[in-house]
């Protein structure tokens, strides 16, 4: 479903609900949605009621909300445009992966379905954005990989970094500086029992000490 006919605010809400539900099969709490869009819970409650009237979410007071199939389709359409623009901005215009999120946020709302189709063709049908997030196709379908947070991986298991779930510019700059980018292989060399921080080896060469919090935003696929 296209986001045509939805206000910018409505588009942002359904996109946020989708992103919060990626690793969560439960209803998304109103307070979590309000925090994500930086408004009061009362205002979020009002908007969720409007989205429910449009059949975009299923909402029950005190129990949170989840996207309907119609809402999920619209959200994936917005996500697709956002991630395609991030690829374009990094690959064709030379922006850093830490610079493109806010620009893509603006462009996604002004992009027609026809433009996004042409953009996808122009870019050669990329499967992921610069942060490793999968790009939905025009049918809203995603490539599904079984990924694990690095914070859950045992020492001495080799994994490949696939996705970054925190796009804060300072965090991305830290990762870039240390070559922690999608595609590198990692092995946890040592795990600190006290704070669960870890020493990792990148591509069999460089060693780096990272916090458990940082590791929780690095999503990996097991190699062996």
C-alpha cells in the first residue's frame, strides 16, 4: 500500500510502530511509541485512535498497538523508500553512512511509488541499505536472515556482521573508525563476566574492546 493519503505524522507513526515491532511479536506500548516520536503519551493515544479508524493499526487502550496488514504494507513502502535513498546518498553522492538518515527521512515522504521503482532500478536492486538493513521490494517482501545480537554470541564462535540497529551518527562514526561495518568477520576473544564487555577480533587481525551495549546493536550471522 502506498502512503498516499496519509499525513506526514501518520506516516511517521506507522513507520515507528513497524520498526519497534521488528524484533517484538507483542503489541507496542503507547509509551514506547510516544518516546520514539518524542511526544506525550496522551498525544500518541489520540493518533493511535485515528490510525485505528483508518484500519492501519489495531489499538486497545492500556494494551498498546500493532499494525494491521494494511498498516504494515504502508509502513514497508515508506521503509523501502527511506533505505533506497540511503543507498543513493552514500553510493552516488558520497555521503557518509552517519550522515544519510535525516536526509532520507525527508526524502521518503516526497517520493512517489514510480520514483522509488526507478530509483531501485537505477541502483541495481540493492538488497540492503548502508547499515545492513534489508530493503523491501515493491511487493513489500524482505529477505529474511536469522540474525543474532553480538551480545548473545559465545566466545570463539566466528560470525559475520550483517546489520547495525543503532544509526546514531556518533556510534556509526565509532564503528567506521574501527572497521566494524557490515561484511566483516568477528570472533569474541574474551568475555568479561563483570559487565559483559568483550574483546573481539575483526577479520582475524585487529582486536577491539567493546561494551555490551555496543554489542547489542551489532547483528550477526553465524559462520560456524
